C-alpha cells in the first residue's frame, strides 16, 4: 500500500511581537557598529556632495550631525521608540543653522539625509539576509525597518529644513535692516557718502544697475521673505549679474533689489520679466538700467513707479511682473497720483469708449493697436489676426464713440487715454449703467 506524501506545512504568519523582537535585535547589533556606519555615511556624502571641504569647522559639525543621527536611528530601532518621543539631535539642528548662515542651498542638506537613509537601509538589508529568516518573516522585518528609518528621515528632514528657513529669514531680515537705513540715506542725501555705503554693503556703485521690487501677495505671510529671497536668487541666475545683488528688506512682504552689471549693458528688463519664473504670490516691478550713483537712484525710482501702478487697488493683475519701460507705465505712473482727475479726463476724452463693457474693450484694443502700428489697417489686422474690413469697421465705431464725450480731442490725447485704460483698468472706466 502506497502512502501519499503529506503536503508541506506553511510557515506560520509572523506575529507583530516576533517582528518587533527581531527589529530590536538588529538595532542592538547595530549599536556596536554605529561609529563605522557614521563614517561610511560621511565618506559617501563627502564624495558626492561635499560643500564644506575648505571649512574644517563645518566638516567637524557635519560629522557630528551624521553620527548623532545614526545614534538616534539605532536607538529607535533597538528600543521601538515612537517618532513623537524623539528629540532632534542638537548637532543636526546647529548644522542646518550654519548652512543657512553660509547661504549653502538647502537641497544639499536634503540630499545628504536621503543618502544617509539609503546607507542605513542597505545595512539593514544585510543584517536581515545574514539571519536567513523565513521569507514571510524576513519581508515583515524589512518592512518594519523601512517604515522606521523612513519615518525618522522624513521627520528630521522637515525639522532641519524649518530650522534652516527660519535662520535664513532671520539673516535676511537682519542684513536688510542694516542695509535699509544705509540705502535710504544714499537715495535721499544731497551729498551721499558713497565710500561708506560701499564699505558697509559690499556693493559697488560704479556699475550699471537694474533695480527691482519684489513683493508677496499670498496668504502665508510667515514664508514671504523666504519666497522673495528665492525669487531674488532665481532672477540673479537668469540675469547672470556680475556680482551679488544688493537686497534690502522694506517690510516682511517687500524687498528692494539692485542687480549689478559691471560695465556691460544690463539685460533688457522686458526679457527679464518674461524669463522670470516667480513663485505663486510673488510679484515683480522693474526699472530701467542706469549707470553709477545717478543710475542707481533713477532705476529705483522707476521700479517704484511701476510698483505704484501695480499696487493701485483694482489695477489689472494679469501679469506677475511690470516694468517702467512697458507701454504707458511711465506716463500713467504720473497721472495716477491724482486718480480722480485722471479718471475724469479719460472719460471726457474717450466718451463711450471708456465704458466698462466687453464691446468697448474690444474697440479700445483695436484703436490702441491701430495707433501703435502707425495707423495701418493692414498691420493692425495682421497683429490682431483680423480681416482688414473688420479693423476698419471697429476703428470707425471707436472714433464715433469718442465723439460722444464732446469730441475735439487730439489723437495723442486719445492714445494716452487708451494706455491709461489698459494699465489702470476699472479704476478709470465708467461702470455699466
């Protein structure tokens, strides 16, 4: 009689208690290796993203930070410590603060932590493999190790980046506060101390300067200066300025900036604005390039005029950036100082063409383009992608609309009034009846 073979018995499902015990065992074993693990992490980070090779103090603090993180991670594994009960290593916190003080980008810090996480997980894989556990149990232990190492890395990265950003904002505010009084004195003094200014700020005045104002309109005011500072650095990269820009903090949502260009022409302001990749909520006003002390002052006055236009309540905000050299901005910045008188004049000149309606807006755009193209029906049609007969019809309608205001106004008056409407929008238009 043949006896059939018994089916193989399945290994019992790993229990949480068994998994936790093995994780703790692995953690205890790693404790004896923590110095070797920290040294391995340090070598890898130095090899791939060394940004403090010439600063022995930073190198020592980095090594202390890595060692402290390794010790903390091993304590979590060996003692099953919840992340909520963990205190951030002081060496790691101080290292993040020092990086911010030295303007070393935070992405280096994030990359270093992810390399540390990867190094630790490779070691954990080796420890699990060395124990030759049943596959289900081995996978469960690896899953738990991964969860713990990831949870710690995610938590500490968030903590040190918050520390980094707080320190950077404090540095920016402190530096801006010092520069602010110095800058305002230079802008207003009849006989400014240019040598003292250059000595205090490190910014040379015998350059071509391009002034800009950045401000934040978003809801999260706590991160405003950090976002604005990032915007300045992005613009400096786009511009390829010859030296570091001069930045001064006006308030917690506003920066004034000057970009220096040695003796070569500054980048075209319009090109800068089109290339600017600004974070949501960050807006930009730009002056025109100017040379020397006079150019430093004049470019800032122009940026301030563009800023004034952009911040008049009700001004169209279709574009995140505005330049003093934009059509109509220079003239409108003067006229908008007396908004009531400007509004009345625009309505007198344009008549029904100043109505805040879709039909009037189409006619204003067509007539404005007509003037900008030298009163050419052909080029207006080409620019607006319209038939020439459509352009002629609209021009006739637009001119007829201006006569409802009394007529007799010069084309120059009409062209200026159209630019005012384009820049100030509903501030000067006649509300629908």
